[in-house]
C-alpha cells in the first residue's frame, strides 16, 4: 500500500528558470498595456498563474479586466512567450541542487507516489520542467494553477487524484508538500499535510523556519536527510 504522496512545487524548488515566467508574462501583458511599471509591485512566488494575472491587473489600476475570458487569453499569450523565454535561457534553466538525486531516491521507494503541486498551469509546468531536463512523466499526478486560482485548493485536488493509486484519499502526514515559500508550507493545512521547506527560492532558511514547516533545508542536496524528513 502506498503510504506517502510527495508533492513538489516547481519554481525555486525543482528548478530555477531565471525569471523566464516573469519575462513571458510581461510580454503577454505588453500586448494589453503600454506602460508596465506596475510589474515591479507584484510578487510572483508562491502564487498561481491566474492569481498573479489578477493581481497585475489590480496593480495596473484595472481590476475589472481580470475576467475569466481575458485571463485565458493572457495565459495563451504567456505560454507562447514562455517557449521563447526558456529557449533564450537554454543554458541557465536548470534543476536546483540535489533534485535529480532526490527524485531518483524516491523512485525506488515502493510506498511513495511522487507528484506536482504548483501554481503553474499544466502546459507551463511541462515547458519549464522540460527546459530543466526533468521529465514531466516521472510525476504520476499533480495539481496545477489551471485547476484553481486559489493555491490552498490544490493539495486536496492532488490528494483526490491519488485515490486510484492509494485505494483511498491520502490525508495528514501521508501527504508531504515540498516548496520554497511560506505559501507552499501553508497551503496544505486544509488536509493536515506535512510541509518541507527549502531555501532555493527567494526566501532564506531563517524566513522559512518561521513558517512551521516540519523541516527546513538550505537545499535538497543532502538526499539522506531530506528522504528521512519525507518518510519518517
């Protein structure tokens, strides 16, 4: 019986994209706004793509533009620009320290299901992972920003999708969320998931230790220590 559902965030946790997503979304908004100074007022990490789009419209002074139809059009443009942005960074989009070794170690654990929990829409997740040389197909399931704009909805969506593999819906410490922001730590509270924080994004170890994460690491490079935190 499977006993751990391990869900990874993408940006700042599995990989660094050198702001490819930021650049792609800025290019998408440039087709709608002539002045883009408001981009510097919105933080992207720990949020879903749709949440970011809504906050950007608000920052621009036009919150009424964050309609579903308009947001979908921006996302379509964003995904086109994302392909270009990652291609421009082909030598710099890469996995974070220790990611390959940790994923390999989890692959041989017969009681572990590895998935994704990310604010990226699914096509964007595929593009970023592929650019970093991480196969999308090694993740058996996921919950994405295309499933809900509200990040705390995503853990329960991922857990429900694991039902077919577990024979039930995992809950509590059976679900482990690994991410680089306080939002990653907090989002699993609704299903009592365990959170592991890693300071390979924009937050320091000291920042993340204040979030109440089960464990906090500077990187994922110490495979044995991270594996112990996941499985214990």
